[in-house]
C-alpha cells in the first residue's frame, strides 16, 4: 500500500473546454493569443492548443444550437480559466487586442485584483467561456519563457 504522504500531484495536465464554435475559439487562442495547435481529433471534434506552458483542449459540443450557456452564479462547472501574463505591458497589449477581436465580450478592463498588486481582466471568448488574464508583479521575476515547441501532445 502506498504511503499517503508519497501521493502527490505536480500541476494541471490540461484544461478541457466545451465550446459552441470550435473554429472561432481555435482562432481566438491561436490567431489572437498566439498559441499553436499541437493536436487535433476531427472525429470528436477537438483541437489541442498550447502557449508552451499549458494545454487547453477545445471540444465542439454536439448540438451548438441546443447548447445551454454557462451561468457562473447558478451552474456547477468551470467558473473561468485564468492565464498568467508575464508583465504589465503584455497585459495591456492583450486587453487592446482582445477588445478588438470579433465575438468576444469584455467583462472589465485591467484593474487591481483586490488590494493588488496583482492586475487582471476578464473576457468571454467567442463561445462564451470566461477567461481571466492576470499579471502578478511579485511573481514576474520567476516567470521564464519556454520555447513554444516544448509543449507535449495530450
């Protein structure tokens, strides 16, 4: 029997999102955010995207016209996906770029999270999934850019 103290996790492998419009969400992640496709399953259909640090699996719902939008105050499920941004300039640039992207809804512009110093904003991508972009000045010195080709296929 394994000792309970030896059982540990070491991070999130990937996050899977169900979306109503696979292509619009893929374009949001890849064309707007600069992520890249690292795998696909056309039979599902699904696309796996990565920024070189994390992986998001985007799954097309079976009947987009019958899909029920998520209500973060009433439904159990993913409240939002939070993505780390390396610095304030990148947070501001992302806000401007995403604000102009077709089909997105901006919930609020960059602002302090609580009393700070962390800054963030939240948007809903074209299929309605809430995504938070956050910059923490206290952690920025520890962030290291990883080459984009190091992401593993899920």
